[in-house]
């Protein structure tokens, strides 16, 4: 089972920040004219569908889920959760020990399908 680490500074407060919610690791990507861009995300939320997300090892009792297409990337890239420094957005972020694997992931066929930032909005509004 894939495990995601947690930075030492965050470990003591992760459970309190989660407040009964799960950690959800996901991504967004967009490909245009042969160039793919995207970002990995980590946030707190309700347990996602098992159709799209897999449960990973809990971190100190906090459940962790990851989008299924990310599983090979996470297994080979040394992911860990850290505290975000920005005053807006999620309190946590995902960092990779081997970020070059993320670039290789973006080049795989089909990774941008359904993962653009506005895809959720388009689905809801239609």
C-alpha cells in the first residue's frame, strides 16, 4: 500500500487540522497545443468515491485518499504532506522528493481527461 509522509512540523497538528475529515490527494491538468500543465493538490474533505480514489495508509489516524491515476506516481516519487505557507487556500500541500516524476506523469496519455480546473463546474452546470 502506498504511504504518504508528513513533515515533522505538521505531524503534531494534522489530526486537529483534519477535524474528522480525510486528506484527499488529487490533481488538475490541462493540455493544449502539445503542452501539459497541472498541479498536485492535497486538502481535507469527505471521503471520495472508491470509483475515482483509493484509500492509502492513514497518517496518525487521519484517513488518506488519492486519485487512482496518481498511484504509480505516488509510489515512485516520495510524496509528503506539508503545511502551506500561504494565508489562503488549503492549509496543506503535497511535495515530492522526486518532482521530475510529476513532469513525466503529465506527459502520459489521458492524464488531463476530466482534470481541468473548470471540469467540475461544467459537469455541475450541464
